[in-house]
């Protein structure tokens, strides 16, 4: 219970800071799994019947069906505040939210995540592959995935990463205590930024985004945070709350959208194949 309370407090704190920046926008809860505390000021959209089909991953037909369902449920992008989506198993819903952004305005996508979410997934889109699909959107000018410390970017798993967005310079990895030296062998050495501490990473990254003139979409998975801060369903990184607060402050005046995932929830899949996929991915 203590972990759940800490998790909820971190969510509320980070969420409130983003909402203040977007004070004229409406906070939204995409309620797949009842993991998010209710809020009187939030639009709570019940998506419990979609949990089996969408959680962890889905095929493109299912993804499109959800997109169509949410068309009239969600406020227009200009009126949409922070979107909370529950478990990190739903991080691929960020792709759907990005599709709702105006297509004529280049966007800088910043993803706070312990994983690159740029992995290969042959069955559609899932929580670990959506960054690749986001990189294919013409209005996404650049993607920085910051706070990675998982072995997903290690040499052993290099082949599982999509290389094309790295080679094209569209996706940058920012890691803490995790090496991705293999990027040099595919001509993408400058797309990996490795650091010994989260403090050093954030200092360098804040200097980097201060040069950016693009509007920012900020996507936070709480598994980027240390277990000293919150507990999630996934292996976790090294960020502290202060790192996220500093980042949010640096985005002030530039945010066009934001979402938060990483809440704890437990679900038993009815589909055996999906149960196997989820279990094999930890």
C-alpha cells in the first residue's frame, strides 16, 4: 500500500505541474485498468472493455478501432491537457495521441522511459515498439528517449532495436549506466548519449532542448524513476522526482501535449498467446 501511495503521489505531483503549464486544457484519464486516482477536474473515459485487446500490444485493426472510438470522446488537441493512461502497458496509446496533433506543425517528442520503446514487434504495435512508429510520422521532427538504463539497448539486444530512425538521426537514446556503443557500427554513434548519473544526463539534455525551437510533446513513463521514488510493473531507472520537475519546468511555454503512464495494475490475459508475449517480455 505504501508503494501504491507513493506512486499516486508522484503521479499527482508530476501531473499537477504539467497541468499548471497547460491550465486552459482539460486533464484526461484513459481508464483501462482503474489504476489512476479519480479527479473531479478530469475527464474520466471508461475503457475497461478494451483492456484485453489493447493492453501490452494490439494489431493495427484493434488500434484503429480504439482511435475511432476516442475520436468523439477526447477533447481536440488544443484543449487536451495531460493524459494519464495507467500501466506502462499502454504506452503505445501515445502514438494515437500524436496522430491527433496538427500535421502541419513539427513537434519535438521527449520520452522519459527506462526503455527505448523502439523495439521490433511483428504483430502490430505495442508498448515497447511505439517510438519506432512515432518516428515515421512526418510531423514528429525529433525524438529523444531519456533515462534509459534497461538492457534493451545493450550489445546483446542491439538487433532487436529498429536501426533506421537512429541512422536517420530522428531518434536519440539518452542512457544512464547502460552502454549502446554498437550504434557506431551502424553509423549512428552520435544518436547515443551515455552518462554515469541521472544528474549529468539531465544537465546535458536541458542544455540541448534549450536550443530547440519546436513545440514539445512530453511523454512520461514512471519506470524511468528509481524504485526509491515509486514502484511500477517494469524494471526501473535512476531518475528522481526532481529530474522530472526540472524537465517540466524547462518545457514551460513549449508544451503542446503530455501524457503519463507507469501506474501499477495487474491483469490476467484471456488470450494465451498474449499472455505468453507479455510474460516473455518481463
